[in-house]
C-alpha cells in the first residue's frame, strides 16, 4: 500500500468547511467559557455561601467527568426537551464544560494578585466591584494569558470529540472524504498535520508570551 495524496486537493472544500466549524467551536467556547468562568470564579471567591457552594459543585462535577461523556449525555438528553442540531449541541456543551476549567484558571489568577491591591482600591473610594473590574481583573488576565491559551490549545484538540455525535468538524470531514475516495489513511494524516500545525504554532506563541510577561514582572 502506498500513500496517494492527490486526493487532498479534491477534498479541500469539504475539509475547509469542517475546519471552519472546529475553529468556530473553539472561538465560541473560549469566549463563552471565559465569561461564564469569570462569573463562576467570582462566585467561588465570594463570601456568600449561597453563591460559593453551587459554583463549587458545578466546577468540581464537570472537571471530574470526561468531556466525551458530557457531549454524549447532553446530545442524548436535550432532544427530550427540544430538538437541536449536533453542531448546536456541541457549542453549548463545550461552552459549559470549558467554563469549569477557565473558572479555576481565573480564580488562581485573581488570588495571585496581592490583597493590598484591593485595599488600595478601597482607599481611593472604589467599591468591591469597581476594584475587581479596574484593578484586579486586568492584572489577573495579563498573568493568566499563557495558561488560558494553553487551555485553548487543549480545547481545539478536544473539538475532534464531536465526531462522536456526527457534528461536521475537521475530523468528521476527513473521515467522510477518506471513505468517499477510499483513502482514509491519507485523509487522517492530513487532518493530523492540520492539528499539529495549529497547536504547535499556538504553543510557540504561548512560550513567547510567557517570556514577555516574565520580563514585565
């Protein structure tokens, strides 16, 4: 058996469509996960037990369950309430799941800021929310950028799991095209190279950002 990569040019339109969904899933889950994760982190750091306990249960539960299982559960259970497409199910699941991981990253970033910064905000008349918004969070997010991007890399790799529910991601596009042209090995190899190129590029960016942040400190 020999490799025949001549099938790749013919498959590019379909693979590109799958890649677009994988990329969109990564971006939307990242943005939604960071927003929800920030709210969860603030709830976990709150002195109000009514906020702190549910947030802790949510985060600890999702962090303890494999992502593939969450994807399957959500996809199989939601149709009992409303019918949604696999792609929509994947977007919601990834956003909710990643929020738990972003929460812990953001919580650690907030706790890394000296408490004197909060007290300084209070000293100039800021409320707790103003101090958090204008003083703590900007510094915390700057410190968290490398770790957040690392989680984004993991998220992009995990998008291949939506293949299990038939969503049209990059891996699914490669699998279908491979069957169509009877060249599955070539298409899986092509998909792997795409994942490698993107993840390696992002990893290099993370290393540079980490060095730059270290210099600023």
